[in-house]
C-alpha cells in the first residue's frame, strides 16, 4: 500500500506536524509506504492534490480540518474529476465536522481505517457562482452564518471566542432579505436570514445543523432560517447543539438534488468553513462521487 499524506501543519492550533509524525510512524509500522507533504502556504495542498490524483498511489490522506479537506478535494477534482483513487481523512482541525459523520473517534482510529483499505462512496456538492465552480463535502452556507464566519476570521487571535464575537455583532445588525429559491423544480420566495445546504449533519464541530442528513443518500439537506427576532436568535442558539432548532416555526427544511438561490443582495459564501464566492448560486449533488477510506 502506497499513500500520499497531504498535511496542514497549522491545523488544530499547529498540531498538524506533530500528528503527521505520529501517523507516519504508525503507517510505516504496518508496512505502508508513506510520502508526507506539508503545506507552506494557502492553496499548496490543492495544487499537490491536483497533480498527484493521477499518480501511482493507493490513496491520498488529508491531514487537517474541514478546510484542508475542502482544499484537497477541490484539487483532486481539478486534476481528474473521475477521482481514480480514494481519500483518507485524518482530522486535526478545530471542528472536524465531516469526520464525525464518518464516525472517526481518534487519530489511531482514522489510521486503522486507512490501513484496512475498505472504502465507501460519499456524495459531493457542486456549487456554481461568479462564472466559476467548486465542490464541498460538508456544508455550504450564506446569510447570517457566513457573515458571522467572516467577522470571526478577523478576530482569530481570540480563539474560540471569535465565533461568539461574530454572532453578537451580527445579531445587533440582524436583517432579513428577500430570497428566491428553486429546489428540484419547485420555486418559492422567503424573507430569509440564512441558508445552509448540508451534505453531512454537523457544522462547527458539534452543532447539529441537519440531523437527518446522510453523506451517501444522493441528496442535499437545506435548512432555511426565515425572519426572526434578535431575542429569538440568542435564545435559540443552544438548540443547534441538539438539532432541536428544526422545531422552530422560523426554520424550514428541504431535500433535493438540484437547487438555486438568488437573494436580493449578494451574499458571501462559506463552503466547508472557507470563505469563497458569492450568491446567486446553483447547487447540485454528485451521488457517491468520492470514495473514502472507512
């Protein structure tokens, strides 16, 4: 077995390099041939994945968080959209939302899954916007959720508090906006606050944004938060950790294969926690597109 491990050394508050060393030793002890490449700048892992997806490997392993996974998958898709080799997930980020749907319990557990060599097909989402396209594996959002992420990214020095800073700043300036939606041919309008398009169940690590989502059902789950008061936003935030926010009258859920979203004002996007692109968007699911070790 010959594996290429693509490492984000800054993942998990700079734990990536240390975990990579441990993983390399574990793979080699089981007779796995391992080549490890660490990124030195943003986008480098995507370039490596684009080139090496066609290489003589039995698989590529992404070591990092959800953003690292996003980067590697998009590189692989650019290099060969047929995705001839599987991907392994070694979660080291702060959230690791997607890995939770793979039921990865620890680094050792992730390594064991890869060494075992069993793979399963999982869906990918595809988003077209601004005359360009990208793929996501976890979640794609816009509106309140993305504005919070944008603010949080400017306050990273505060660690986990950066997200709360973003939430309270956006609650203070909370506004809904007209939104045109089409899901599998059904068209409707809403007075919207945020949209989350989910392939997996969680966001931010442990928030159950779409508890019914499945990574291999050939569908994307859509969660809409419509017009809501500031007080209701604050008091409802804890519900996200149990998935009970879906019971709120301001929340709607849908499933679909092809969809489009056109808000009255252009909104920034956050695919898999990254900040990339703006609405309007067209989104579709690619069923079973990616083989994952696990």
